[in-house]
C-alpha cells in the first residue's frame, strides 16, 4: 500500500467536530516529512474491491506509525448491533500488531470514565447494560472502552508498555503533542528500524523459523 519511502503515519479518528484539529495535525506532520494517511483529507489508500473496514484495517497493518485520536464521538461502522466502530477496530488492531502508537484522548472521555467508575460502572461489561441516550456531548459509552484499551487497562500496571495517552481539550493542545512527538523525523525512522529488528528477533526465538 505504500507508494513512497517516507514514513507513513495513519491518523485514526472520527471527523465530526474536530475538522480544525485534523487540519492542524495534517499540516504539521506533512511539514515534518511524513506521508500522512487520513480519511478527512482523502489520503487513505483505498482499494475499491474492499469494504471500509477492510481498507482501514489494511492501512493499520501497512502504516509505520499510528496516531489515534479518541473523542466523545464514537465513529461510524456500527450498523450491526454490538459491532465496534471502524476507529475502535483500528485501535485494537494497532495494539494487536504492536504498532508504534501515540494516542490523544479528549478530556471529556477521561472525565466520563472517572464518573462511570465512581458510580460503580468500572468495566465495559457493566457499562454495556446501561441505557445511554446519545447526545452532542457524547454519543456512545464505548469511547471509554477505547480509552481503556489505549492505556492497556487489561494488563497489570507494572507490565504495561505503549500505554501513554495524552489528554487534550483544544486543537492547539493536540497540535502541540503531535509537534513534540514527531518533529524529529530521523529519530522516528531509526526507532522504526530498531522496532522492526526487535520483532524479527522475537519471532525467531518463538519457533526458530521467524513465524509467530
């Protein structure tokens, strides 16, 4: 799916209500030299014989870096009962593949999780039984599930890695985080090379043949 030798960053997010934020991040990342895959800008690689889900998950597999943005809007792709949104599936796939990832979460999502926990609804299984009315403030409690997946809530604290989630309120907050994390392109490139080399070593140790 890659068409250049530049590092690719997949920006995984909803679009509704955060267009300015996405525009800012796109400009920052492209200026730093990255190939940015973002549905909002129409730069996602798409094959016409695949579904939206398939194209998005293929992009997660093919990208070098993953930047996820969790907002109070859960996202599309949930027509079937119990089906996760596309961006939820993208996040889970990035975690499964151990993609180098950076996650932003809106302050309202973090606050909602704290509120749910204080009311005794501290797990996804408890929250799913709640009768929740969609609103402009938050349209689905599963945004909390996404946040908990991002912080690796399912793993003991001492064993967690790749679990940094940066809270943001304004587009400027998100832009500052993206700038601080990605402005050193060469370091990111070196990190990717090391990361991939380490994965090869791990696979070799598993069965001596380089297969999982």
